C-alpha cells in the first residue's frame, strides 16, 4: 500500500517520475511529460531544467506536430550524459564496456586472462588495469562515469556485497568493490552481481523481446548460468543468490560434479559436455562442423536438450513464466538446440497444452554479462536521478 | 514507478490506505491513522465513518493514553463485519469455513466425499450443498458473506478462472465459480485457486512465523503441493500456475507416474509412498507406530527426506528464500521428517554455509487450504473496501 510521500522526498520522487516518463517515451514534450505524470507544467519545467543541466536529458528542435499552438521541444535521455562502466570477471577473460543512459554500448574491450584458480588479488590487479583503461576512454570522450557494475561468476551476497563463493575462480569472501576502489581510486558507486543475473538484466533491457516481462535466461559456458526476470524486474532472491541452476540434479547416476553431487545439469548440458560428446576441441570447431551438417555434432547438441529440458521444465512448472531465452553459447547453438528443447519443454511443462512455451534466442551474444553490469550501473542513476545529481560524480 | 492518483480513484485509494493502517495496527485512534497515512484528520474521519457504517471497522471505548487532550477511540477491523466463505474441494472431502476480517475462523465443517474420478457436475452439486449450509450459518450469525474462495487440487488459469486440469479429480476445463453460482444463487464474488497456493497464503497470514516474508510451503497429501511466498505476497506466476512441484524429476529410474514421466517427487515422497514403505494402512496407523518408536516407520519417513531435499534444494537454489514450511501431512510427520530434511538441504543448498535454512512446521494442519480460500476472499475486501461498500453484498 503506497504511502503519501514525505515532503523531503517529493522532489526526489518527482524527478524520478519525470525521467522515467522520458525514458519510456523518448520524444515527449514538457507538456507531454506533465500530462503523463500528473505534475504541473511549472514543476516539470523546473525538473527538466535540473535534469538537462546534469546532462541526463537532452532537448532537441521543435516537435513535429499538426495543429495550432506552440511547438514543444522533444525530450530524450542524453547519450552524452553519464555512462555506466561495465566489468566482467570471467574464468578466461576480463571484459569492460561503457553504456550510455539510453542503453547503447559506446565502447567495449575484452582481454584474455587465465583467471582460474588465481589468487583474487592478482586477478583484481588485472581488472583494475582494464577499469583504468575504460576510465581513460570515458575521459577522452568527455563523459562522466556515473557508476560501475561488476559481473562475477559466483554467489554475491546482497547485504554485504561480498562475493561469497566463485567455484570456477576458486575465490571465497572477496569484497570486489573495495578491492577495485583501492586499486583505482574510483569515486563512483561500484555494484557487484552474479554474471548470469546481469546477463538476464541486459536481455530484459536490450534483448528486443518486445513486451516480454517474465522469462528465464540461460546460458551455458563453463558453468550454466540462469537469471530470472519476473514482471519486468530481475529477481535477486532474498539475499542476492537467486537463479542458481547449474547444480540442478538431472540424473542420480550421472557424472560426479565438483559440488560433490552426481548428475548436475552443468556436467550434462554445459559446453564441455557438448564438446566432449561431439569430439570437438572448442566451440568454433563445433560450430563449423554443425554448419557442415556433421551428424555427430548435431546429435551432441540434441543430447543436451534432454537434461536442459528436464531442469527448465521444473523451473517453468514452479515459476509459471511463459518463455526461456537462450544466451551465450546456447544462443550460438540455437539453430540445433532450439527445437529439441522446445519439444522437451512441451512434453513436460504442465501448462503447455494450452499455453505454448516460448524458446527464444538472445541477440546479445557473449557480451550480455558485461553489458548487464553497465546497465545496472546506469539503472541506479535513472531510478534516482536527484541523488545522482546531488551526490554524483559530475564534471 | 507510482503515478499520482487520478481524481476518481482518490477516495478508493485513501479508503484502502485507512483500512490497511487499521489492519496493521489494531487499536489506532483516528488521529493515529491520520499520522500514519499522511491524510488530514477530517478525511480520515469521513472514511472511518464510511468503513464503520459498512461494519468493516469497529470503534471501541476511549484509548488508554497518558497525558492531556481528548482521548481517541480505538479502531480495529470488525469481527462482526463481512466474512469470507472458504471452500475446499479435495479428493476425499469437501470442507467449508467462515473467516472474519481479522482472519479468525468463526465456523468450519468437513464432509467426507469420494470425489476422485467423479463427474464435475455431481461433485459440484455436493459442494453447492455445503456452500448453502455455510451461507445458512452466516445468516444465523447475522453476518454478511463478502466473498467466496474455492480451493481446488489443480491448475487454475488466472485470466479465465478455469480449472484447466485436476489430475486427481480427473477434471478438465471446469468453470467452478459459474457452476457454483448457478447452483446456489450466490451474489458474492467467487474466487478459485490452487489448494497449495491458498494453503501457503493461509500460512503467510495465520502461520505465526513472525516477520517471515519469503518461504516455500510444502504439504504432502495425495499429491505434493507447494506454494511460494515472495516479499510477503503469494506468488501466482504469470498465468496462475506457479508453485507446481509434484512432478519434479527426482530420479530418472524411479517409479512411473500418472503424468507419464519416471521418478516424480510425489511418487517418491508423497503420503502413499511413505505409507507403502512403512507398511502402514493409513496415516493414523503410521503416526501411532512412529509415537511407539517403530524403526521401520521412522525409516520410511526418513527415506522421504532425500527426494524432498533434492527437489527443495533446487527450489531454494533457484529462488533463494530462507525457509521451507512443512504443512499438511508433512506437518504431522515433522518430528521425524524435520531434521533429516534440514540435513539434506544443508548439504545441497549453495548458500547454506553462511545462511542457515529454516525448516519450520505449519501450525495450521489440514485446514490450511480452506482457510486460505476464505482468507483470499477476505483479502479482496480489505484491499479495496470502497468497491466492496459500493458494490458489495451488504445487508
């Protein structure tokens, strides 16, 4: 039950309301924002001036409009405003990118880095170097970095921001934001999140699945990552650990997993399992063979549809979301994996007879997690622009 | 992002705000409601008068208060106001109850009824008879029935209200509210929902787990029902089918299930499986033997902890909720089931090392579903009292 806003929060609330309206409908005039938000034109004008002075909003030439009356200017989120800096710490690389307020990627870089079983300090020194390069790039473009988001392959505790466990890196209890701040002198806010959750966030904001507000995003790289989107929001779980699917028990007699159990999903349907069954050394080789119509390769991909379908049908029966989006490696395998997976889900999801299940391909490729990290940083600015203007790192 | 309320919705919104404050803090004065809601005292007084005239709120003697000034009267939800009528259509019985606005059960009845594989029309005629009895009971108590909730053991589609499939009844595509209205001449709103979801709702409102806002409620009767509570709200899923757990695939070589798959959770951990392993004819016999320290009976219950722990650990890894509440048959078996289940979960849930998992016993017993159905009906009144007053079935 919403409560009337206290006096001191009114500007903050209305500032967010105005920016949200502009983000939702680029091209609105000040009068249009007033009509949509229920605020007076005078209030809207004051707030738009404030947002424009901080480069959050830009105003462009007269709006095209038929009929009489003064032509309003057209408002939109400013692509020259503060950017989000995204970082991904993966097992075999470090990625960075800059995303503007509209969600466009303006710059990105990937450095191969053998991070597996390396001490956190050594890897974070490499990451700090990549962050400094990105900050230099932002400075060269004369844009502010309004926030930093870091995607990590592990369990991040929301209350402390600690990376509690990253099995594929071998890390425990690492305070990634503090370590990066210490190494870079960063002043902007640093968020950290699970890479699969942030990839799902990128999919929600930039995947182009028009109107799809509820889905499970799954990608199969070294682990299997899942992120849950419910009602247009990333679902984090009560402590930030939501969306773990890699250790879903598919087969009680399957191969032993590093977690100690048998037959975990990632041992049966992850990239390594598919490559192993196909007898392919790496993903490009597998893709070449698939393109050439190699039967063994196609069968190896099809064989992953069964365990993946078993796990995802349980997720869909539990959550009742209408679609699965395949990202990362699974997006590249989509032409061979999509239909067998749809068939598995149709046979197992209880509601499938009268509510067909969407099996969709992510257009974002392997940069989804780093893009999601930057998007999360941008999102904190757009969700509360007044605080950003008051406290933010402005030029 | 909340929008300012349009003029026509203001009274409706404020009426709900006032009733919500009173429901949250019974004993508030009119001035206290004004302070909590931010509304003026004059507005609060008008709205309280409206709510009191409809018997939704009662006012009692002067509030005990130290210090000077007029003593306010104490406001609370009226136990003599409209009641919710709950109905449960189970495989072997029909239950009904009346719940007042405060959530207290004021009357209940259970009739054994062999409903399995009976035509829906025949069963619904029995149900209508039970509903008429409950309506007569309400009339004898001189209370209005403000809404009816019906709990059914199957998939209820939110958009249509159709019971799409109830495997244990053998029903498909039944419009339960229309059938009941036709047979009883009911004018109150009739809601229908899945029995496990409604049991979870009852647990949330009346389970007494103070402050627990996120949990999975599981009960094991003929099927295995689960209901998910997230952030203090029952999670329905996008189409109303959320919370299905019975066909979770625990073992690829387990016994064949009626759904066509092998090793579904309800075949391995449901009441029938436990009774079968214990060699007990029915639940009272099993409980007697457990009380007497019978080892075979205790081993049969412990054996259910493993498949239940496998399924629930996957649910907890996916949703990151901090507790499982065991209801129905599982609540009765709690002294023998609780610890083995906690051990399974602790070994399998990835966050368990630093966030212990709660395994709690429901105090509600087998009436949770019917109580949840009545609670849902009451909840629609409390959530929107103005519409109830305008359109409701008032004396």
